[in-house]
C-alpha cells in the first residue's frame, strides 16, 4: 500500500508543480518588460539615460515594490500548497451537491458527479470516463469494457469504488465506503494499480465527493477526511496482510482430505500449505481472528511451538500424531 500512497502523494506533488508553474506564467516577463524602464526624455528633447532623476527613482521604486509584492504572493501561494491541507471537510459537505460542471482549481480539474455522468460512452463523441477512489480516468481505450454493451458499463460515468471492493455491481455503485469490511481495504491498491499504472488510462482530474473536496469547500481538489482515513486503513491492511503471511510461514496449512466413507483427515508434510521447509510439524487447531470474527484452521506446528496460546490439540488426536481424523 505504501506504493499506492506514495504514488498518490507523487500525483499530488505533480499537480502542485503544475499549479505552481501555471501561476508562475501568469506573471510572465512581459509584465516586467523593458517598457517599464524606457529612458526619460528631458526638456531639451535629448534622451539621457543613466542619470537618476526623480521620475526614474519613482519608476524604479514602483517596479521594486511590484516585484516584492509579486514574490510575496507567489511564496504564500507555494506555502499554501506545500503545507498539509489543513482540516479537510467533513463527510456531509463532500456529497458533491455544491458543485456543477468541472472546475480547475490550482491546476487540478475537479469534476461534479452530474458532469462525469455524461461520459458513459453513450455519446460516442465524448470520451469514456470513470472514477476510482475519487480519481477520474479517461478509459476510452477500454470502451469495450466500459462503453454501452461492455461487461463493466455500470462503472463508467461515476465513482463506484465500493462495488470494486464488494463485487456487488447492483447495490454498491457508489463512492461511499462507510462501514466497509476491514478485509476489503486490502483490495484497494490492486484496483488503483489497474488504472493509475495503466499505459492506456490517464487521470483527468478528481471527483468532488467522498474522496476529494469540492469547489466551495475549504481545500478544493484536496483529499477529504474520509480519503485520509481510507488511506490509513489500506496501509494498515497491507501491514496486517504481511503479518498474516508470516504466520502462514510459521504455522503452515495442513494437507486435508475428506470422503463419505472415511470422513475427514488432516496431516502434515514438509511441503504442506505450499511452504517448502525441513520439518513437517504436528497437526493442530490454530485460532485466528479476522474482522473481529474468531475461527480455526489446521496448522502444522513445529514441535518447539506446540505451547503457543493460539494452538490447540485436535479432540481425540494424540499429541505426537502426524495425522488426525476429524470428528464428524
Ligand atoms: C470484484 C469483482 C470484479 C471486479 C470489480 C471486476 C472488474 C473488472 C474490470 C474493471 C475489468 C476491466 C479492466 C480493464 O479496464 O482493463 C475487468 C476485466 C475482466 N474481468 Fe473482471 N472484475 C471482477 C470479477 C471478475 C470475475 C469473477 C471474473 C471471471 C469469472 C472476471 C472476468 C474478467 C475478464 C475475463 C476481464 C477481461 C475482459 C477482456 O479483456 O475483454 N472478473 N474486470
């Protein structure tokens, strides 16, 4: 997840840079052109440059003041963008009702939901757009997926992040991730990569809504409190997944079989659970907890670790048995 977060930060930096350069060009050299320093013609009609006269002094001072004000404004503008975005808006304001069309603020194109809804591919003259995690992408090159008749046409013209994570393409076509299962956060980065790392799809702005602030909000185009929360949860989920992986190496899955006549059986080998190792271990019940729910699985436990508090003997299976029959 760090990658995705880093990329997002990178994107924001890129947008910040473009915003900065755009503003810089607002104050082009023309504004400070030679005409401001035109030599002064004195009473005798001859041009005398190089000699300080009161008018020249006033001109120089005025120019110096203008330059000072210019750089003062620019530096405060940079500071505003470089600084953390202040307190992002709370959820109720980020529904997108306050904005129409699309608006460029500090180089970031902020889309209103009604505007994005026009880009479903039904109008063949328009590109096909969709949003994922509030980032609006031009997916015209994937028209066969997202255009009319495509298997994923319901994703176009909107942000349906929730359905990407739940797989419910009817009820969850929304950007609202409130109350989503903790386990779903692990998938966020994969879908993000589908779009942000694609050579075919280009980001064309952000969507005013759950993830990004709208025009009229405190920091238009910047992440909402909700997005920052989702990013934190996704990062945590990545750490949890790495820890879980470590557990599967330390306590590999057992082999198992089941038949009508014999019932179930679990046993260990030095490759069970897909973990190649120089020990087989003893089959044990292993207690796990995910999304607040407790469950058990069979783990091959190294003899040194049979006292681990997460480990229990299978009922009616001797402690040193390398195979256990499951009770029906
Ligand atoms: C949460 C569940 C799923 C989501 C959110 C999802 C989403 C997507 C998306 C967005 C694409 C287009 C990717 C692109 O633009 O390049 C895609 C392609 C595809 N998906 Fe899914 N998918 C899901 C589950 C499935 C399942 C279960 C299957 C198979 C049974 C499947 C089969 C395919 C196939 C075959 C393609 C490629 C189509 C092609 O290249 O023409 N998807 N999926």
